[in-house]
C-alpha cells in the first residue's frame, strides 16, 4: 500500500511539472508571434475598420505591459447625436477608471479618426487624476503630432508611462 501511494505521488508531481512545460512553450510561442499590422482607414466613419486599426497599434506597443487585456477606448468622430452620446459615455467611463485607478502593469489606449477630439477626451478625463496615481501604467495615445504635447502635459502629473503613436 505504501509503494502504491509513493507511485501515485510521483505521477501527480510529474503531471504538474509537464503541465508547466507546456504553458512555458505556449507563452514562448505567443511572444514570438508578430501582431498583425493594419493600415489606417481612410474613411473616418468606418468604426469597425478604425477599431481593428487601433487594436493593431495597441498590440504593436505592448512592451512592458503585464496584462493581456489593455483598456482600449475608441473615440468616434462626428457631431451627430449618436457620436456625441458615444463620446459622453466614453468620457464617463474613462473618468470612472481614472478616479478608481488602474493596477500598475496595465495599459489604457486611446484613438479615433479625429485626433483633437481624442486628445480632448484624454485631457478632460485625466484632469482629476491624483498626482502619481498612474505610476507604472502605460497610457497610449494614437493621434496626430499636433496633439502629442498637450496630452503629454495633461498626463504628466499622474506619472503615467505616456506613449504616443502617430496615426499613419
């Protein structure tokens, strides 16, 4: 009976060790895979194409991010009622996240067809961020060079790791 328990214990230990090897191999394979590069859509109203583009840019800029699910915010353009409502909802969501804080190692990514509108949303959302509250959190802004500096200045007090990618 005693030998039987030793054999079962050995088999369980071997199962755990081998299971861990498969996970490491899968993680190595995932790290080696290159993210798909998607061209910036020409049509500013094609939300699906813009979301695909934004996800592509985010996946290319995940260096140093410890989670696999960043917070990605698509900011629609336009002055119609639906676009304004979408942006108001987005702003409210981001303000709630900023007020609660984000665990270090995460990423918040922002982008949309109109860089100025996206920049305004980021600036307004981070206006109430506590000093140093986003240390070791990556904030990615996909936008135009003209908006890069003002977003960086708005994020500076939060100590976020600010990254900018020019829309191309």
